[in-house]
C-alpha cells in the first residue's frame, strides 16, 4: 500500500491510497504520482468551480438588491417631477404655495443626495467583500422624517382616496443613519 499526497498550489487536499499486488516498479509509482497530480487538479478545479458559482450567486443577489435600492430614491423623485410637470402643463403652478414648492424641491434634492450616496456605496467594493456596513450617523428627528415622507406621498394618497397622518406630539430625536432608515 502506498499513499500519495493530493496537493494544489502548495495546499494539501487529501491523500490517495493505492494497493499494489506486489512491490510497485518505478514506472508504476510514476504513473500513480501522475494520477495523484491529475486528481489534485480535478479536485482543485471542482473547488474553484464551486467558489465561482458562489461568487456569481453573490453578484446576482447584490445586483438585484442594488437595482432595487437605486429605484427606491428614483420613484419619489419621478413622482415629484411628474407632479410639477402636471401643474405646469395645466397652468396650476401658481396655485402651489411657495412653501409647498420649496418642500418639493428640498425632497427632490434629498432623493438626489440619496442616489449619490447609494452610488458611492455601490462603488465601494471593499465594503461588500468584507461585509462591513458603514453607517452615516447624523442627528435628526425621526418624527419629522415620517411627516416629510407622508407629505411627499400626500398627492398620491389623495388621488387614491387614502389618508395617512403622523401623530408624534414630541420630537423623536436621535443619532440615526437617515439613508438606511428611509430604505
């Protein structure tokens, strides 16, 4: 019985044990060594194939999440611009108060900021590879954010006959990651 190491790139993958009927000749040992080398290559290829499949699956999951995350700030931005465009086309722009118009522009600007931050996050491949999620903490009022989101969707709510109201008598201030919470 002879044992041959199965090695790939200097790493041991296992051993191959062969039984010989009699003392093996040098040629038989060389054939067994060649067989062990080829078996090592096959095993390494199998391992690499599995890692590649896992990487492809992770990439596909990432792209699915990334596309969803990119759509998240685009949808309200699109709704805001469509609302403003309808008001302009129907000659109702003057009916929109300066305060409401200002809020709409501020919300649109926030969505653009979210898109910018998201693109920066997507480009940070090292963060994805290491699995480290970096939070961008800032002080703000969570209740106010909820009010802004409801205000943002108020026209869509009215058009469907729905209503939504935020009841928060006091601020809910804290140190939050605005982007992650809005998600």
